C-alpha cells in the first residue's frame, strides 16, 4: 500500500465517523462553556471578597 492509497469507506462508515466527530465537538464545547462559566463566576466574586475584607 502506498502512502497515497486510502482504504475505501462505505457511506455508513463515513456517517458514523461524522456523527462521532459531532458528538466529540459538542462535548468539548459543553466542557469549555462550563469552564468559562466557572471562571466568570470566580471573577465576579473577587470584587465582593475584596470589599468585604476591608469592611470587616
């Protein structure tokens, strides 16, 4: 087999690969959004923490 030879894939195999790629992409986006939400929540708590330390 040469480097330029590719195995032939059926239509069903291609659809399965695409579905798996969509699933993985969705999981990655979800994890990224959750992480971003946590970071934003942490940043929003920071000024409140600094303010209440000075008041107390």
